[in-house]
């Protein structure tokens, strides 16, 4: 050991080379560790996105089916929440209540929506379209509070607006389902 110390004292340039080598080795190791951390974070974000997609996709598919049902009923002359002489049409009422329940269900999963990664923006657009539909329906109800809480007195313009909102929601939800399905592949 004393021979090595004596040799290093005699050759002062060696210590500079050893220090330079140590610095380069330290930089290389920090680069490798940071790449591994980034890769781990990416894998973790991807897993969170998949889990969020698995949680949200059934809700979106259910509401898509409900909107399709409602649009079909409206095209056949059914009026959602219409209270006829014999009482409400159970299918129409159930259909719109299911659609209106989705924004609350998605509110419960708001954190999950943020974790959807590339599908988050599309899913949030669908959520906001559903909120718009819900708000429109509630405004309609509140405006007719004295007439009862149904769409009996809806004008053709109001029904056309509701129909347009339903179709817009259907389109946004379809986009969100596609984005989440792509994420889950």
C-alpha cells in the first residue's frame, strides 16, 4: 500500500485522471438512473390510465346505450318524461334518469378521468356534454315548475334542442369510448 501511495505522490497527473474518470462514471450512472426512473413513471402512469379506463368504460357504454334508447323513443314519437293520461311511460322516464345519473357517477370518478392520460381530454368533453344535457333538462323543469315536472309543454324548438344535445352527447361519448378502448389495447 505504501508503494502505491509513493507512486501516486510521484505521479501527480494520475490523481487528476482518476478524478476525471470518477466524474464521468458518476454522470453516466446518474443518466442511467434518471432514465430508469422516467421509464418506471411512464409504466406507472400507463397502469393508472388502464385502471381508470377499466373503471369508466362500462359507465360510458351504459349511458351510450341509454342515449341510443332515448333517441329511438323520440324518433318514434315518444317524449322523454312525458306524463300521458295513463301516467308516465316507464321506459322513457327510466332512460332519461339513467342519462342524468351519469354525470354524478363520473363526478365520483373525476380523479380517475384525470388519470386516463391520452384519453382524458376526450372523456372530459363527453362529461361536459352530459352536464350540458343535464343542465338543459333541469332548466326546462324549473321553468315549468308550475306546470309539473315533465316535458308535456315542450315546444318544437325545445324538443329539437334536447334532440341536438342528445346527439352531441352520443357523439362525444362514442369518441371517449373509442379513446379508452384504444388505451386498453
